[in-house]
């Protein structure tokens, strides 16, 4: 029976034109009718891209080009990326700051490039990465492409903007990224915000295609209380910009609190303005646990 089942899975996968599921795959339970599907493809604002609702972040405790994910070692980290893909995660959130670029191509080798999405971020500020030099985006992006083993990047962000005038101070980088977008080297651009003022600027700035923002109901590692941040996210979403939520598990602080994890996921999905849930999973069990909790949340009529 086991052999027949494997053959059935193989034929089904080939018929669908997708990659063959690997032994690492844990079959996902079907989403309950009327509830959120963690792996549903949803629009990222007006970018024209449909991301999986759940995204795997790779920057847990990240800095100096390493993170908890890279500290796992090559084999374990690549298994995490591949296992997440098998389950339905099709978006990989990377950054120069995290040092996670070189792990993606080997982990997803053999999978058609248009079957998954890559997000990366430019570290333009002082500190953060080992070298002192901060080349412009026209130098950085070609390096990213080489490290990622790809011809294009789906979404590139200016990492960790805090100033309310970031759109003036980083205008040169914005122009370079806009030119790369015209050439098809990147498909969309935006910012990762780390202050309420920066978030408010992102809501007004036409250049922004998508925003990474910290959101949970407890104000953990956020730019302000949820009741203050949420209306700004509504503005961003209403303007047609993508919204990618970070710190939904409070930067890991809610990892062992089932009640608060459920409440945070319910809250963020219930806002109706957060497109993608970006979580820094460190184990495949965490991916499965998070997906199961998403499936418990009813969609609003």
C-alpha cells in the first residue's frame, strides 16, 4: 500500500506540473470552509504578484550577515527552506543583513523560479553588516542576483527605515531601484519600517509598492501600540500598497504561549489590511503549528 500511495502522489504531482513531494513533506490538512488558508495565494497590493499568505522569514536575531537560521548550518537551514516550500510556503524573506542569500538556490534547486518569490533588503545604514562601505543599489543588486542564483528579485526593500524623511534621504537609492524595476531586474520595491513616522511616510510615498511592518495586538517589538499602528496599515493597504506583517509571534516571545499566539494571528488576519504573515520559523514543526492556527480563523463575510 505504501508503494502505491507514493506512486499516486508522484502521478498527481506530475499531472499538476509541480515538483514531486519529498519524504520531508507533512501532508497539510485541508482548510475548513470559510476559514483562512495559510498557503492561499493572495495579491500583494497592486504589484501584480500573488504571494502565499504565509512567508518564511530568515532573520531571527539577525545581524552581521548571520541569523538563527544561518547558525543552524547549511544542511539544516536548507532542509527548513525546502520543507517550508513543500508545505506551501512560496515566499522567502531574506536580507543582506541576515546573510541568507546563498542558502536559497541550493535549497530550491530544480524548482522553477516562477514557482516561488524572493524578498530581499538593502542595508544602507551604518553598522549592521561587516564592511564600512555602503555602495549604491546599482552595485548591491547585481551582487544580490549572483548570491541568489537568479535573474530577478521579486521584491527589494530599503531595510529598517526610521526617519520621517527617509524618502528624501534615500532618494538616490529609490531612483536606482525604480530603474531596476523598469528593466525587470526587480518586480517591486518598498521599505521595511522601524518607526511610526517612517510608516506614515510610507503610506504617503507613491514610490512604495510594499511595506514590511511590525504588527501584533500586544505592541511587542512594534512602532507603537496596535491601536495607533493599525490605522496607518489601513491607509497603506487602501492606497494599493502591499502589507507584509512581521513580529506576529512577538519576535518569538509568544512561542510558548498558545493562547496569545492564537489571539495574535486572529487579530492580524482580522485587520483585513495585512496581506502576508512573515514569521521567522526555525523548525518545520513551527511551520505546521502556525499553519494549523491560521486555519482556525474564520474569514469575515
